[in-house]
DNA sequence: GTTCTAGAAC
DNA sequence: GTTCTAGAAC
C-alpha cells in the first residue's frame, strides 16, 4: 500500500486538540477486526474504546443499539471508538456514521478486505470466538456475508477510508492508527488499492481512473494545500476492481468549467467559443492525465454546440476535452460524471449569491466555500483565477467528490455590471483568454501536485486493466474498445474518442439497412394489422399497438408506425413530426392505462437507434426490467444506454434540427452494466438483475427531466425519498 | 429479434 | 462442474 499516511500534527494552541474519532472496521468474520483493534489499542497513546457487538452484552452478543449507546457515551468522554462489527453494507454503517453529526467527529472506515478463503479458514479453525462463529458453519456464514458486501464510499459521510487487502496492509493501518496521539489527525480520502476477488468486467474496467482529493486536518480546518489522497469514484476510472457492483478507487482529475462571461457578462458567444477552444488546445497537453469539461445546464446550449464543433475541427482529443449538459453542482449525482475540480464564474468580490453559476456553487457548497475562499483572497481581478481547496465537510465534497473550486473572473460586457468594457472586444478577448489560461493553469497545478504525491501511479499499467491475478492485460487485446464517458444532452453518456464520429454526433447515417427475413414481422403487422388480430391490441389509422412478444419488462409495448418506407429513425424527418407525436401520445395513453392498474410502475418511451426489426416502432417499457426475456448485455444496454433515444428528445430534435441523433454505435451495446436507478455497475446480467429487483433509489436526475419518465405522482415522491 | 453452443470465466 | 458471454445462423 503506497500511501502517504503522514500524520498531521496540529500546531500548538490549535483548537480541537483531543478530538476523538470513530473508526468503523469493515470486514467479514475472520478478517481480523478484533486483532486490529487489539493491536491499535496496545500501542496507541490515544484513549480508545473498542465497541464489539459480539461481547457488548456483558461479554455476550448484544445489539447495534447497545453499540451506538456505548459509542455515544465514550465519545462524550473524549475517547475514540473502534467499531468492531462486520459493517459490510452501507445500511449497517449508516448509524455509526451519523455519530459524525451528533458528536462533531470524523468517521473513518478501515476495510479488512482480505481474501475470502483466508477469512473462511480462520473462522473455521478458530475456537472460543466471541461471537461463537467458528467451525463448519462459519464458512457458510462468511460466504453469505461476502456476497452482500458493499464497500464503503466517502459519500456515505466517511472522512477517510483505508483498504487493506493483505497482512502488510493491515499492519500498515495498525501502525497508522496506533501511532495517533490524542491530538493527531489523519489526512482524509481513500487509501489503499482495492483488488478484486471476483470476476473483473472489462467494460467496468474502462471506467476506472484516478483522482486525488485534498487533505484535511479536521472537519472544520481545511489545510491550504492539496495533497495526496485518492478519492472514491464510482463511474469514471481507468483502473480499479469491481465487486458486487460497487466500484472503487479514483477517476482522472477532471475540471468542469462553465462558459465564462457569456451569461450575465454578455460576452459574445461566437468569440468566446473561439477563445475556449484555442485555450483548451494550448493547455490540453499540459494537464497530465487530466480532463477538461465545458458544462452548461441548458439543453441546446449554443456555446456548447459552438465549442464542440470548433474542438472537432481542431481535432482536440475528445477524451481530454468534451462538453457536458448538466448542473455543475450535481455532475456526479445527476449525470454520473466525476469532476474533482469545478470552476466558478465568480464575481470580483468573491462573494456568494448574485445568481447563475456563482450562486449555485456557493449554495451547493454551503458556508465552507465562503470561509475557505475568504482565507485565500478578498477579491479577484478580471482575467485571473484562484484555487480554493474545498473542506470535506462541504456537501460538494462529500456528495459530488469536488475537492477544489477554482474561482475565475472573466471580462464584463454588461453595462449593468461592474467594470464594463463597453464592447471593447480587443481588451475583452485578451482578458477572457487570460481568464481561461489562469483557470487551466490552476487546474494543471492541482494535477501536478497530486501526481507528485499520488499513492497510485498508473505509469506501469497505463492503458491496461488489472486482472484478478494482478497481471496487466493490454486492453487492445480485448473486444471492448469504447471509452464510454459522459452525459451529453439527451443521454447519460456519450462516447468519447473516435466513437463520437459514428455515434452521438451522427445524424441519420445510412438510410438503408439490410433487414433479415426474421426482421420483417413488425412491418407485416403494420401493413396488415387485420391479419394479426391476435398480436395487436389497438389499430389506428397511423399506428398499431402490440405487446412485445419478448417483453423486457413487466410491461413492454410497441407502438408501430403504419407508414410504408418508415423503417427506422434514420428515415425520419420534419415531415414525420405528426406521426412521431401520434406515436408518443398513443404510447403515453397506454402507459397511463397501465399506471392505473399498477401504480408502482414507471414508464419510459423511446426508440432504438439501430433497431433489429424493420418498421419504426416506439418502445413503451416499464423500468422494472423484470422479465425472463432480458437475458444479455445487449438487451439491457438497448434500453439503458444512449442507444435508447427518448421519444421526447427525438421529437424535440426533429422540431429543431429536422433529424434525430442516432447513437447507433455498437460500443453502446458493450457498455458495462449499470443499474438504471443508482448507476452502480454489475459484472454480469444475473447480478444486475438481482440488484435491480431490490434497488429503490431514485432515478438519475437526467431521466427525471423533460418528462422522460412517466409515473404516478405519489410514486415520484416515493422515489425521491 | 431469438436460439444454439463453444469456450471462457468462475 | 457450472455459469455466463458472445458469435453464428435463422
């Protein structure tokens, strides 16, 4: 475990000396939790209390409530706590993490993620175990528990997570915690490389990249310099291991930035887009493995579209720079994009409020950002940027993984705002260029600092994936080549890299498609529905409705256009807007009918970018995906990747641009399997299916927008809970 | 679209 | 040995 675990010694007279901490041990029976506690307590000068559920009832097994009560009393007494119970899932840990609020302490997790075989053999062999888990039954219990293992993440509210995969890691963690005096604190973030003990899915591996987080002295004292820690990341990482759908380790350092000066400061968008692209081009190779992402909250954003096309012309590496539609304060939770650094279009006083991005970022970050900013500077000159490390107490840090905010001030062309340049674009362009240069330079500095001290270097295994046995496998040898990245306008993802040319950016493509003989069924039904009365459930002038004969969910209808020559979306143009609206309305009508019968259903309406069956058909499908016919990755991804084009978006695109976007690249079919609600990744279809039957988390924000999902209002509220 | 099946993965 | 994937055939 190559970690920078240097203990941070508080300065003399510093407040919060003797601040206790809570350390939650996470591990199966036999993983060595009790031994860990014993060793730490033996060597530490800090007062510790071991809270062991196996012995808390006068030496016998007790309850979680008892553990919490003892913890609470001990914390009040100024003692640090070692929670010695399995804590293998998020729910089990949650109550202990809540001690953070009630006692104003930091909560750490130490994950004893030792090989299952070792835990089992220890459990089977041991005698006199406090929890009476030993002998033959131990193996079954350990196995069952490990099946449900859900590794901790920072966004659960943890300040620091240490992963231990072997005895050396465990010893190192013991040394770290054992060496803590009463007043010492440890840096925050994730430590320790996680290795899998289950099958590694290549598609998932593509997402595994790294990112670093700032250190933290204590919950209310952010140290000024960024440091050396890796942050948990669930969606975008180059290298990490996957288990039970919980992907860990970091992603590439990524800066999300809004377009500077083009909103309230009324800077010309065309000129601004030119400057963005030119400055990006200049910096894109100076930011190491970092990425730059231009973010705008509005669909159909002109600045995004201008920048996108200009970047394409300049051939800027789309894996290093791309655009993203979404709320810059919710990129991780709302769009699955992890950006460890975000830029703020600040005002010159560096004050919260005022509207736009500045207000949104300060609102989302809470008072921590204002406090941290004020420590750095009181004002900002146009063209300059300043980095502010975000304390981990900020929700932007804990919920979105944002570790730094870079305030940047651009030129103002709005006479109603201070320092208006009165349309002097000679100066304006110069200042805007300086602003972006300064922003990117600040980001590059963060990347350099983190790279220098990162615990986990990719250099030896770059562009490779780590197999279970630890060997690095060149991904060029693998079939999965797409590097699916991030949300773009209508979808949760677009494909980065060269795939863009043939997928999300594609308009139409070849109109003719070779349809196999087996692909004609829908066409035949559409042309002669009266001959297929057993199949169709409604016949209208323009459409027929039928149940999909291989439904991929509890309810799965097809609304089929009856027009000859309208085989698929590529054949659709402005003149077909009425039929598309009719198809949509008929689909909505049927969805509402089903919703009356079963209020728990949620429906989504959309088209496959490259359907297998001839004749344009709209899928009306409930989002439970509870079906024996959903058997493979293609089935899942055809409804849960950008390949699936929401009807509302198709209609919008045709209205505005005359053609729909087709995300028909085969790469979408190879995407890793992610839950359509919580976006957790799963190694195979059976595991995914078992997960989606129990996952009740809300749907991602982008799906909840624009009426993409149809559901009953009460259910909508329930989902949001 | 599905079914079948070889062979990879576990 | 069993589970799972992915390509070929239809």
